[in-house]
């Protein structure tokens, strides 16, 4: 018995060692990219092997974007981060100094190789007739969105609603705040990540409308055909730009800087863009975008830079302690 | 011959009601959820169920869980025994404080238990920069998971043994010493036989918790697929990836481990029932 236990421990230790033999990268990412990066990892490993003869294994870690950034700050050894919004990578640069603060200028398209937007997921047939942002404030409606404090997707949701309201009420600050407060009042539960919210809405069947990444909405409406949900595209939405970056200090220590950068640049190649589009992310490459045009309905979008003056400012005004989200949340 | 006296005096309807109530409660809160887990796991037949269990990531999670338990349980066995021995058999200053401290992991939330280690070993924590400079990984790696598990399972053995050893007093040990036995011999021949049942319960419970802990381990794990995910964390990952058969297959494996633990306990009790009856536990 004791010998069996001992050999079990030994076997565990040995296999743990063997898994680390060739080059490995750790990609710390946000919630809904699981399937996407699994496909990217396979394709990149094959491309890298063909190009250099080296084999590379990419490990994945997923969770709410803010929480993942916090883990990297606390020492989770990510060679690359692929998060939901630029502010979370800024936080890593600011608090842990693991990469320079001009990280976003280092890769094409301001380090955002694919985009998405925020759409609505409703029950089949749209029984509550939800067609645009204004409907979300209707009393008695249940709106599902994750917690903006921990989830990147939730922050995009919040700012998309805010941006719509600014346009609709022509900058009348009081009306915008009333609208946002009315929407927040309709949220029965804040999950910590986008995937948790999707499961709440689709699996547990709670709520009338889910505010979701377009990629997440397309994925869940296809993967879960029996789920009985359909997509509603609002009149205007935000251009969500999830960024990617090499974590310099960690990659240098692992000796993986070159392969980590090649990995991120692979996302912008036609092959990488094709995989992004097949996983429901809007590609930057116009040729690829044209081929997948049928999949992505045209939607008018505004950017975070134009509407909110960039992420640092948006974060400070809306999501930091005492920001608009804290002020407008109903006291429960 | 005196007439046979009925052991209970409650009317029959009351006994039946009470039994049904207990059974109904157990069915609702234990049997049905377990059945639901198994049902979901086998929703698409036995083959997908088995296939979900032998994927490399699941196997890695099982290996990590067994490794963690194999380190945490023996350590807490030794610690629990030593602490219970000291507390039950001796009087010393700050004894009350020690008893309270042992209970601490039970009373704090597992999230806090995990954050303690982030504060100590995290890159922004007390020891983090030094550790990073020497290339030592504690949190977001296997050592952190083992540490967090040891922390949350720390009270099980000690808590089981302290009341038992206190109730038994120290007369038998004193007799052994007077008759010329050394400390080690006294422990092996007198103390250990007296407490072996309590010790066994403690170890089994400790093991069940070590394998099943979610909260504290989740905080320090980093959630790297196939590397730092234990079985409970892997269940969450599979569930979040819409792999419901996989999630519930692995969940039923976890439930099975708990059932095996309980079955082992019941079996041992049954085998040694005479001895147990002689001791008052």
C-alpha cells in the first residue's frame, strides 16, 4: 500500500517533468476565447514546426479578463496575454512593469488583430420584442450581463449602452444616467465572466436578454442549437477590440521572446484571420472579411477612443471604485 | 417471563412520518443531485462518458489531484497527531490559542485561504520578488496548490483526535511509563491503539476534502489547462466550454471518490465492529 502510494507520487512527478520538455508558451486569455485559441494553437504549432523545425506547445488559461490580468500581476507566468480590453494589459504594465506602457504600438492594428461587437441574445421568436438598447430599460425585463468589475465583456456591454444613450439623448447627462440605472436595475445576477453569463442565460434559462460578445452569441447559438436563442443586432454598438501582447519580462526569462512574438503575429496572417473568422471574431484582413461577410451582419459602431477618450479614461470614470457603475447600481 | 417491552413509545404514525421525512430529505438533497450528475454524464451513452475521462487534460487533473492528496494527507496526519497529542495530554501556556488556531482554516472562507498565499508568494507579495529572482514558482504552480490544500485540510485529523484523546485521559500512558516503557514505545503500544479509529476517520475526511477543495485552490491555481487544474477546477472548465458530458463525467468521478471514501470507512467499521463496541468513541 505504502509502496503503491510512493510509486504513484513518483509517477506524478516524473510525468509533470516530461510535459515541460519542449518549448512551451503560456497564453493567459479571457473567457470566450477557449475554442478560438485551441484552433490557433494547433495551426501555429504546425506552422512553427514547418518554419523552424522546433515543436512548441501552447498552454491556455481562461477566466474573466480583469481577474486574469490580476493573476499575471500576481505572478502567473504568461508569455503572452490575449485579453478582452486594453486597460487590463495597461494594468499589467502599470502595476507589475512586466511590459512597457507603449505595448499597444508594437503590433499591427494597435495590437488588436481581430474585433467583435456587442449584440443581444434573446429567446427564440423574441417574445419580449427587444430590438434596441432602449428596450433594456423597460421595467420588469431581466437583463443578463457579467460584472464589469471582473469581466472585460461586461465593460464593453456597459460602454456600448452608455454610448447609445449619449447619442440618443444628445449628451443629456441626467437622462443617460437614468437610463443606465434603469438597465442595471433589471440585472438579477452579475456573473464574474462572460462565459458564466452565457451559461446563466442559455443553460439555466434565466433572463429575457443576454448582452454578449458577438462571437460568444454566434458560438452559443450554433453550439447549442437546441438552446432556443436568437441574435438581435442593435441599431448601434461599440467596436470591441481585444488586444494581445508579449509579456516581455516573463518571455525573456523563459527564453521565448521570439516564438511568443511570432505567435501573436500569426494572428494577423491570412491563416490566423481565417481561424478568427471561423470562430466568429471579425477579421481585420479585408480579403478574409469579404469571404465571411454573410456571417457578420453590418452594424454601425463607435470606438472606445472616439466615444470615451480611450480605456484609461473610461475605466476611471465608470469602473474604478466610486465610478458611474458604483453610483448607478441599485442598492440591494 | 415478563412481557416484551417495546423500545419506543411513540405511536406508529409518528415513527413512519419521521422516517419518511428523513428519507424524503435525503432523496431530495443527496440522491437526486447525485442521480442528476450521473444522468447528465451518461446522457449520450457510456462511450462518450469513458472518452471524456481519458482525455490528456482530464488525466493530468486526476494525476495532480492524487499528487496533492498524497502530499497533503500524510503531512496533516503527522501534524494532527502531534498537535492533538500535545493539546490533550499536556498543559502549557497558550494552549487555548493553539486550539483556536487549528480551527482557523474551518472558519475562514476558502477564498481568504487562497489569498493568504497570493499575498505571501505573489509577485507583488512579501516573498514574491525574491522567489522570482531565484526562479522558484509557488503560486500558479503545483506547490501553491499543495500549500493551499494543506491549509484547508489542516484541522481534520487534529479536530477528530483532540476530544477523543482528552476523554481517554493520560492514565494509561502514565502506567506504561511507570512500568518502564519509553516514550516511543508508549505511543506505539498504548496511545495509537486507543485512537486508531478516530485517526482513520480524520484521515478519510481529510483526504475527501483534499481531493474536493475548490475555492482556495482556484485562487492559487492560475487555471492552466492540463497543468495546474485539479479535478474540481477541471469540472468547471469543461462546464464553461459547453462540454456537459465531460463536465458531468469528471464530476461523477469526483463523487465516486467521495463514495469510495465513505464505503471504505463503513467497511472498516463493519470488519472491526466488535472492537468498536468495546471502545466508546
